[in-house]
């Protein structure tokens, strides 16, 4: 009976101020619970509400994967987080203890970071205070893309059939050199 919302606030004053919030509103649209200022200077890249939990990914240069408890709507609480390179644009439940993340791998550079290939990650959330990365797999390099990054209908998963399908346009290092040669 409550509405749960995850937001990113981005304000430009003398410099950019950015932070994330989680709100719980009752049927009268009154805020009854909140967590504010989560992952300052980052923005939400994906959020997935499953039962009484929120799994949320923010990003600036690394991917904090948050597990947030919403079982008491008046006192939502961050239970745990995991920081790793890259980010997930889409989160999908695998089973009650695992979440699939689809996003991009990143590499730090002297000027910040670059986005790399499509990253598929499996998170173990059985210990909510210490979520962990079970495994990840990166397909392609810079320029690779997948419709699943911005359209959840492009992702197909069936645990019972043992399949996961997502479209990927793969750009390899060789392809990237070729494209650069065309433009020079």
C-alpha cells in the first residue's frame, strides 16, 4: 500500500552537487520514511524493487551496488553495499539470493574513466550486509552496445530453461582500430 521511490538530485551551483534518496509514501502521498544523501556525487543507474528490498546501483567511477531494506516503511535502511569497477544499467532477479546486473565495464584513466564492453554480473545477496560479486563476464570493447541497457524487454531470462538472452552489438579492439582509421 506504499509507493517507494529512488531519486537522483543533481543541482548546479558553483559546482555540481549530486546525491540520491529513497522515499516511502503512504496512500495520501505523504512521506513516511526516507534515506537521503546516499552515494554523494553519484547518480542512480539502476534500481530494482523486489519484495521488501531495493537493489540499487549508483555510479561515478565505480559501481556501488546497494541492498536497502524497506520492510519497515518508516525506517528504510541501507543494509550493505559492494563497490566494483563498471556499472549496471539493468538489474534482474535470478533467485531469492542472486541478482543479475547488465551494464558496462569501465577502466580508470588519467582523465577519469572510459566505458568498455557490455558487462554481465551475478551478485550474491544472501548476506545482505555484505553483498558480493559471484562472477562477471565482459563482451566486446568500447562501442559495444545492447538494447537491454535501456529496454528491459530486450532481456530474456528463464532459470528453469537455463537460458539468458540479450542482444549485443560487439565492437572488438580490431573493429575499433578500423573505425578510428576511417575517421582519420
